[in-house]
DNA sequence: GAAGTGGAACTCATTGCACA
DNA sequence: TGTGCAATGAGTTCCACTTC
C-alpha cells in the first residue's frame, strides 16, 4: 500500500508551499515534474489531494490530513536518519519564554522533551521584551497576550488567577476568610502582569481593595517567592502555582479563581517555518499544555482558612 | 561483463485558463 | 492582450534487472 516515495516527497513540498512552481524550485526540477508526481500520487490513492484553482492550488480536506500525517512521518524519518548517520550534529532549538513560565512550567517538563529528542539541544532564554524573530535565531517564543499575533500562534491553556500566600499568613494576624479580608493584607504585584489584581477584584465583584498598594516585583516568580516567605499575598496564575499549593508551600485562602483573558501562546518564527526541530517542539508543547488544561479542570488544591 | 529491456522520472514545448 | 499559473503530449535519460 506504499505509494511511490518520490511522489510522497513531492507532495509534502508542494503542500508546504501550496504551489507546484515553488515546490519545483525547492526540489530542483521543473514545474511539470511536480505536476506529474502529484498526479501519480493522486492516481495511486484514487483521491484528489489538491484542488486546482486559478493560479493556485489548495489542499482538499483529504490532502490536508495526509499532509499532517506525512509531515510527522518525514520528521520521524529525519530523526532516524540523523541517529543512524553518526554525524553527531546535534541540532539547536532556541526558545524564549518568561522567567516565571520557564522556571515553573517549562523547565520541569523539559526532561520529557529531551528524552524523546536526544539529538536536540534546547537553548532557553528569558525576556519580557516582545520577541524579534526577524533579527534573531529564536525558533519559537512563549508570550502572553490576547490572541492577536502576526505569527503562527498556538494558545497553550487558559489562565486562572487566584490569591496565594504562605499558610501562616492565611491565619495571622487577620485570618483571610473571604476576599474582602484582603484589606488587611499587603498585596504583591508583578510588573509582568500589572492588571491581575484589578482583574481578580473585578472577577469576584469587589472594589479594588488596595490594588495599587504593596510590593512590586519584576517577575511573578519573585512575587510567589515573597508570598512563600510571608511578605504578603500574591496573585497567582493557577497552573504556575499548582505545585506549591499541593506541597503546602502556598495556600489559596479563597476558592475564587478568576479566568484571565490574558494567557500564554506559543509563537513560531516564520524564518523557521516547517523546520522539523520547531515542529517537534511545538507538538510536544501543545501535548503538555493539553495535560495542564485538563488538570485545571480539577478542583483547586487549597487549605481552608480557619474560621 | 556486455547488451537488451522496461519503467520511472525527467525536460521541452505547448495548451488552457482566468485575471488585470 | 499579456501574464502567470497548472496540465499535457512527446520524447529523452537513467538505472535496475535480466539474459546470454
């Protein structure tokens, strides 16, 4: 049932470019050769893979599915070949993320990616600045936003924000029994997500009780660390503090997680469009994000504040 | 090893089509 | 009418395989 491999390769390139002419350029053959190879494959499969339009070709639904499957298979083939040929040219994958996201979510999962892809070396950098794909070798970046990006962007998971503090602070000196008790607390802010407290108060239907007061930190992870040490109450992103909540390093005094419109996206650099190293990482990342999204549907791990 | 054979894959030249 | 795209007919090249 295996189709001609030359035709498969031609199809993969043509589907990527959505142009027989551009595919011909990449494969160093004529447009005619590409057209014939596509026809050979379609005849073999007895399925139309492309819809021929004026000055363009577009994939049919079958073609789209086939392309997706083939891309993964070619990536697998590429990995297998690289392993076999002892070239030891380990590929480098440059990823940019926020410090908090990297430390609390990405790095703890990165070993799984490395185990699956031992030939790829990950270079991870942190920055609060907008990613500059045009003038850097960054393959992909995790950025926060509302979904409007000039690049291919994959939404990773929903973000829920919830106040967190150290267990002792939830009890002393003024027990945090309900959100309005925060009037007695020192609020901890992150420059990276300045509107989280305001959004949370709005979400629970309260005026902003001292939302402008308290300590400010460059990153959310600094605020979480300060919260652990009893400096005040931080506004946590649930999936980034979940581990601390389970271990009891932090507690969520109120069962009041609020959905935040601002969430995380994985942006792919157009410079590396179709690069196997990028596609492998993206697929893995989306898989991990799916696991996180499922976990967030479970009840919030919290210790009830004393009454 | 040389010659013959068949098929895959290619090129060239051309056609058809639709848009500006 | 020119342009830019895909499709197609005819012929060529290359290579694996078979036969002697």
